[in-house]
C-alpha cells in the first residue's frame, strides 16, 4: 500500500511522549514580533514597486 510509511510514522507518534514547550522570554517574543512587522512592511513596499 502506498501510505504504509505514513501509518507507521503516525503510530510511532501516538506512542511517543512529548515535552512541554518552554516559556518564551519577553525579549525574544518582542524580537519575533518586530521581525514579523518588518517583513510585512517589506512585502507591502515590494508590491508597490512591482505595481509601478
């Protein structure tokens, strides 16, 4: 069957134990937010230039 490898992977994942995610520092969260905002601004600027 074509999807046997997917079924095997999923069955292994269901049996595995997952770690709780660590809390993100406020500084890192702010950096990620700033980067996201800069990326959006850059994309908007690129669209403007592409449209001219």
